């Protein structure tokens, strides 16, 4: 059996079960062979070694069980970079890339404050480190503190910081929201993609999400998304420098309430930024200077 034959076999197994069976079959075989997909396409007439066949078939079986593709391959693209992902850590979503865009735009504005320009950034609930690492890479003079309550997530975030050459400027800290930080520490900007699925909506999520992704990264559990977000906003307001910026990703239909919460916490210039689907996805604002 050649690699092309193996791809064809997996494609037929996946047909009707996933949205892109041909692409996924190629990527699964590439993952099993430990080779980039582009290299696999060129080497398709090579014989498929038995361990590669076994590994590819096992991956396909897990995919048919509903395991997200990113967890099968251990990789996910985010903002033009490939991030490592593992079970127990939220898979980065394309919607969150919009939060990066908003943060970079805010942080490259001329603030007139040298203190803001030199101060570190904070990523609350870093997960895989996608936000922290991407911001550190995009803003090479900045350091980023990455918080998470999951040791497993922090280990993945550290690996991703190393992978992308920013480990010296991304500092991972175990923390429930901002609780572990020194009360006198201040930041130029804070970003967060908090859990925003309402607890009552948990059972309506796709099975692959409920079965394979960490519930605590998706839903606040014993409180509403609005209540959880209010705590995050209040803690953030207390840790930002004057003129500091806060950006939070929200779920569909939550932006209006979040905007009011920002204003109630003392933020000005509060705005809602839509994602590519024209959903209010990021709410952001600045403290008075």
C-alpha cells in the first residue's frame, strides 16, 4: 500500500462524516507519518510503513468518534502561526484572532505616556497561549503575563512560547482570574477570552466540544457569563495603569451587556468590534488617563 492508497482508504472512511474528508485524510496521514502535508503530496507513491498505516487508521477512528481534528494532530493554526494543542486545553478559535487585531491596534496608538509604552501586558485565561504568544510576537518590545487556573494549559502555553521564540517575554502564572498577582502590579493592557457559554446552554454545544474540550474554559459553571465577566472587568480595572486598555471576547448577543459593564467599571471610549460574521465579538475600552 502506498501513501496515496492510505489517503484514499481514509477518505472513504471519513466521507459523509466530516466536512472535508479528502483534506482531513491527507492531514491525518501526514500526522501519522510525521511529515508536512505538502511533502506527503509529493511522496504519495512511496510505500506506507505498517506503523504509519496503524497510526493513521487509529487517528481516523478517533475522528469518527468525534474528537476535534486539532486534538488528533496536536496542532492548530492561529493568526498565521501553528500552535500546539493537547487534551484538556481549549482549541484556539478563529474568532479570537479579532481580539488580537483590536489589541495590536490599541497598543500601537501613540498614547503620549512612556509608562504605558513600557508596561507589560496581561492575558487572563491564556489556555494554549495563543493570545499571549501572538501579542508577544507582534509587539517585540513587550512582555506578557499569561494567567490560567489550569497547570496543563500553562504547560502548553510555555511550549508554544518556546516554539515561537518568545519564551523570555511570556511569563506563565497559575491564577484564578487575577488573584495570584501582586496587588501593586499594573499593566498597559489586558486581554481575555473568558468562558461565555451560559451554563444552561452547555447541553446545546456540539458533542465534540462537550466531550473533548475543558468545560471550565467554555462556561463559568455556577454563575452566569455576565456575572463572571463583571468580576473580570472589575479586577482588570484595578490592575490597569491610567489610560490602560481592556479587551474581552464575548459570545453572540452579549456585547451590549458587556459594553454597559465596561462603562459601569469606569472605562471610557467603550466600543464593540464585530468579527467577520458581523457578530459583536470584542468589547474594549480605556481607563481615563
